[in-house]
C-alpha cells in the first residue's frame, strides 16, 4: 500500500490532451518494453578463477591466511562463498570437478607448497579429492556478518510461472532442512522470441543501482535532480511516455521515463544484460505497468517490491532462474518451516539521494530516519505488504513441449528436485561449473513422498 506524497510534486494543470492518449498509446507502448540490452551492461566483470565469482564480491577475495602452512591431515573449512575443486593444480575449464560452498569441510592430503596457490584436499561429504586454492580455507567457521549476510538469503525466479520467491537459508544446509519463504511476488519476463526470452541459470547480484538510466538515453531515470520531476502518483500513465516529461537533453530515441524504476540489480556472470528492476509509475497505479506486458529479457517488478528486494538482498546474493512445474511439499517437516507470519509489512522512505549511483542507502524507514535526512529530500513514503504465503502454480509462457519439463520446483522449501534440468530449447547462462547450487536441490524427494503413502 503506497501513500503518495503529492505535495512533493506540484505544478499547474497542463497538457490535458495527454490523458486522452492513455488508452491506445499505452497499450502499444507496454506490449514489450525494457532497457535490457547489451549496451546497458556495467563494465565487464573479471572472474576470480579459484571461485568462479566476480572480483570484488563479498566472500570472493583471498584471506589473510594465504601463506598459512596447512599440514597433512588438518580439517579445514571453505571460507569463500564458493570454491572450485579441480582434478589438477592448474587453471582449466575442463578440470573442474565440483564447486564447494562456504563452510564445507575439507581434509588436507598434502602439506601446502609455499610456491603453489593450490593444495590437495579430500571432501568427506561427497567422497572426492582434488585441488583448491589454499588461500580460501580457514580453521574457523565463516559466520556471515555485515555485508556477508548475503549468504543468508537467495532468490528463485520461476520463469514458467512468472513468480519470484525470496528464501532465508536454513542451517545446517542438509536435504532435510527446509528454507524459509520470506516473499512471493509476481514479475514480468522476457517476450517469447529468441532474442528476448529471459535466460535461465545460476547468478549473483553484483550491483544495485538507484534510479538507473541506460547509457544510450532511451529510458531516462525515474528521478534525476537535473530533470523535470516525474508524473505524480495520480497522473495518467501515458504521461511517462510524453516528450514533455523527458529531460531536455533527451534525444529522439527516448521512449519511457523511469523504465528501470526505483532500483535495478545487475547479475553476473553471463546474464545477457537481463536485469532485475522496477518500472515507471507509483502510488495507486504501481501494478498497472506489469499487466499484460513483456520485457526484452529483464525480470521487472513494481517499485515497492524491487525496493524490498534491495532492502533484503546484499551484493553477492544468489539468484536462480528456472523453468519448471511447481509442487508444494506436503511433508510435515516442510510445512513446519513455512513462514509463521505469512502477511507482514515493511515501511520505507524513498529519498532523492544517491540517484544514478550503485552506492546507495537502504530505504528502510527506520534507517532513513536514523540518517536524519530532512523531509524536503523525501520523494515517497509508504507501507509494503509482504506476501509470504506459498502457492504452487503452473505456466508455460514459452510454449515448450511437455517432454522438455524435467523435475519439479518445491515452492514450500525453496528447492528443485534432483532430476530438474533446464529445458533444452531455452537459453541459459550464469555459472557453468555448477548449474544448481547444492542447497537448492532436493535429493530424496521421491523417497519422502513414497514414505507418506
């Protein structure tokens, strides 16, 4: 529920004719719009070969223990968010055996060579051995604190049902441990063409931008202090397409004011510039831009939903995009871990600060008030209704054949069954060394179902 602060934007009534154009113009413009193009990618991400993550992400950098003399027989833990296990002590795509997770146990098989970045270890949980980066191991559990709390949450986007779900990881991460559903919300996906379908895969959030604007000026920012204020919460949606609301510097290609909305998250690696982002509009009309529309590949949300995701998800948060049929795990253990408060609220204050920056503040109301930002810097304040109820849905917007569906998505616990595979006819990117993170896979689902019969 949004409480629009109309007093923030005041102007004399003008251009009433624009309201008459809302019908046909808006329908045509909404059919497929998005700023998701290769030209809008941030600077190319550099990949850390030991982990497969982008340089600069929390939990990616080598630790101060890089020169530690690990001895044969020592039991250590993985300290980074992910760590590649290789069959030989060299960097090759072909020698990646497995990808380990933070706090996975390893046993040193050979005392570390000071002249080598690698160390030979065994992994008790999977009964495999191989080489890992010795600078990414520790004797202490890497408990998440501060920005590292990204590892507590993950996002699953089911493109087949056009739903996004946010989960809090259970601990310990075992097959009998159900993740807690925090949010379920709808999103727009890419149109059903080869060039615009949303890619599947396993990614991480690498940037959060506030009031993002694309580099070629087709989609001027929702708010920019240099521009005319955007339409109010009660103005016709067609005004977001009007030339009179575009910045004076906008070229002839400018199409939509505020297409990226309040916040935009960039994912990596290999995501084909398909962002998570908000949209134009706000207030009582916040959901209208999501109705009967498609994008050029991005997953698009109403602004309050994407602001809540920005509030919850730090840099480095895993994002899994799948295309699957959904089921609700009816086992007692699964249902006992559902969110005990499926309907809750979050209060926010949207400010003018940090526009067009990827160094921006969380807009949680308490946080903004603690910063002492004066009301003249506020754009909007409101209450977001958080839906944490679990409902299994089915859909097939990309019209794949029944045979291409493989496995299930268990919405009540945030896992896919072990037989899930991405449909062969759909494009996918992300991490190539591990298609689905271990904590998001249900290994023994069939056995549990049979035991309930």
